[in-house]
C-alpha cells in the first residue's frame, strides 16, 4: 500500500510538471490518507486549472490536516494564496 501511494504521488507530481492539472488533481485525490502536502498540491493544481474556489477550499483542507506548519510559503505560494483568497472573498460577497 505504501509503495502504491508513493507511485501515485510520483505520477501526480509528473502530471503537474506536464501541466496536466486535471490528472494531477485526480491522482493526488486518489492517495489514501492524504497529508497536508497532498491537499496543498491539489490546491495548486486547482489554481493552475483556473478553479479558484476549489483551490481555496483545498488550501483550507491542507491547513486542517497539518499537524503543525513547519513550512514558510514561498513567494509563489503566497501569491497563489492571496489571489485565491481575493477571488473567494469576491465570490462570497456576491452570494
């Protein structure tokens, strides 16, 4: 089971690298017992696939599953987060 999860993670990372974000989302989502890093990768894939609300929700899931935050966001991650948050807030205010 562990080796299949690792294989799934590697395939998902490869799909992301190839800009096949829908496949990356599906492959990361299929990983059993996802860690915060997997949810963050799903969020990045949704963001790149222009699914901003889903990206924001996936980032929230990553935060919920993180035991502690030991990673400082890169400038790119921070920019993605801030863009997704602004879109989410704009969309939420329309409801």
